[in-house]
C-alpha cells in the first residue's frame, strides 16, 4: 500500500532514488511507527509522515516522524550517539546498505515531555494549567549540539517569556488543548500550510484530571500552558508546591506560557 511519506531531496540523495521509490510504494516503509520526535504512534498509511535519516560515521538509520513534528531531513550524529542509543524503534527503521549496519535499529535517545496538570491561582481566580518539562535538553531539529533550545523553540512558536505569574498570559491562537470525555488527550499545534491541527504532545493513554480542573477548564474555555527546561520544576506532590516552583522558574527567566483554547469537553 502506498505511504503518505515526505522524502526530502537531501534524504533522497543519500538513500538513492530506488530506495526512496520503494519507501513511497510501501515496500520497505512501515505502516505504523513511533514518531522519532514525540515518541507517540503514527500511521504512514493515514497521515503525512516524514523520513528522517540519522547518519553516523559508519552507520545510517532511517526513522519516521509525524510531518507536524519534524520535516524530512538528514541529521548528522556521532557514531557514539547511534551505537549508544538506548531508545529503539522496532520495525520502523530501514537498513540502507549491507555495509552500513543498523545497530539494534536504534536512534538517538529522545527527551520525553513530562506533563503535569494543576490549578493555578492568578488574580484571585483558579485557572486550569498544564506544566510541561522535558526529561532532558531539547535540541533544535537537525542539530547535534548539547545545548537546550526548548524555550527558544516555543518562543518562536508564540509562547511568551514570563517573569512572574501576576496575570493570565495571552491566548496563542492556533494551539489548543484536547479534552475528551473528561480526560486529557493532547496539546495541538497548527498544521503546516494551514492544514488540520496536529499533536505537539499526545498522551500515550488519556490522562485523568480532577473534577475541579475540568470545571475550571469548562468555565474559562482555555487552559494555561507553562513550559520550563529540564530540572526546573520536577514532580511536585501538591499544587501549592507546584506554584512555588513556577514562581521560582519565572524569577530565574526559565518559564514561558500562553493560554490555549479548549478543544472538547
């Protein structure tokens, strides 16, 4: 079955026209896969999918990503990054050449986005909030550096740097929070070229939220999303401790946020 694959010119140049055509025809590409960016399931027979080629010194790995997460591209990585990777994708990488063996079908280890829900008091009123903190530094797509570009990438998307939580951050149009049957499913971002929204973050299993959080979300018809670099918030057992951690992150210049419209009920 043909696949809805995006194969960029640079990826095609590396793997060759014959292999690219076999991928597009569905001969070598998987149907289902785990996105190499957000680590959630994808289906190349149902949704646009990017081919992402990781190239080391001796090894090449072709992985797959939601088109809304990453464009099709070639990513240069060190051989150590490939061979030392602990995350593997079973069945959705392609061994490109006999002399370029894919080690355990591995890709560079991906940071995971941790999402915590809680109520945040702003201006004397409780607002539903999501706090997003990755488990590791987030590099800019296509780079191999060790820096953390998580906040700059979100600021480029329209999220606002926050130095204090004295007012509700402005609405970021085009983004939304998907709540269905009282459970949190995803944070959606605008699709490419004005297309349908795509998942920026998606729960592996729908997350339960409290009745108070859901009631506040339905009241305001929006959810506040805050994001911090790894190590800024951690897992807080109580909402007052979560608020203290948010205030500290804001004071240290390590907090961005926006109000996202509510999708669903």
